[in-house]
C-alpha cells in the first residue's frame, strides 16, 4: 500500500476554533489532495497541490486554506471551524505522470465541529 | 466542474446474484476510474479505463468505458458478502484532478 498517513484520525472541536489536519506521504509523489466526504455527495475536492508551495483551489475551498512546505507534507487548515465543516476528510496522493491519473487515499480524519 | 451521476444509489442483493452499477456524464473524461471504499477507510482503486469502448475484467468484476468516454459500468457476477461496500466512479479532469460520483452502496446478504 502507498505510504500515506493522516493525523489526527478523529477530532472534536468547537465552532470558531482553528483546526489543522496533516497529511504525510513517503512515496515522493508530486500531487497531493484534500477531499471532504459527506453522505450523498461522494468526495469533493477542497484544495490540491502540484508541488512544494504550489497549490490551487478545488470545488469547495471556502473556509479552508492549505500549505505545502515539503514534498511529504500537506496541511489543511480551518481558520475558524463551523458546524458545516463537520465531515470526513481524506488526503490523496498521485505521481502526476502522463496518463496516470489514479490516486491513493489516506485513512481519513473524522472531524466534528460542535 | 464536470458532473458524474451514479445509479443506483443503494443496492441490496442476495449472495450469488449479478448486478450492474452505472456512471454517466454529459462530459468527456480522459479516464474513468472505479474505487471501492469500506467503512472507516479510504477509497481503494479497483481499475482505470482510458480508451473508449475498453473492457477490463478483474476476477468477477467487469468494467466498461463507453465509446464516447462519457459513461462507464461496473458489473459484478455472483456477488459475495465480501463485495459489500461503497463503489465510487471518478472521471479524470485537466490538471491531474478527479471528479467523483456520489457513490453506490452495495450490500450483499448471505
């Protein structure tokens, strides 16, 4: 399996507090992604990165920011958590080679905002 | 963002039955992928199809990419309880991104 971990795996926080989720990979893949998964919506892309310090917005980026200072780490930050951000968050990685679009997913982080 | 519609949303069948899950779009995708996800875990890639009309078989699972590269199907023969899970299709977009369907929850009863 691809070497990808997420931390924490579970977190409960209160509305208005900042939260940072971490994704760590050992595969040296170029691309990293953050998704959220909610019932009936499948996986929706929040932000993604195509290299160190190179990031772009996804479909549901409002209220989220990201940073990638090293190839292996991709951080997702909720500056001021809201109840609508209660979800399961998945990180994914991809080599980004021509014709290779599949992604490997981490185990997920379950975030509850009270 | 392109959209992918999956059907059915939920499927409950008996062990040994056959089933087909569909993934449709009005947009053309560079590739179409199928993932399977179990509770508490991340999605795991089952297959990638790239060429229009392509058919791939993985044991009892058969995947097909439509001729126009807008749709795909997943057929499972003689389903087993171990096939239970959430099946997700995903289309490849420009910029090495994927757009996912909402998923099909499959439950196979023994």
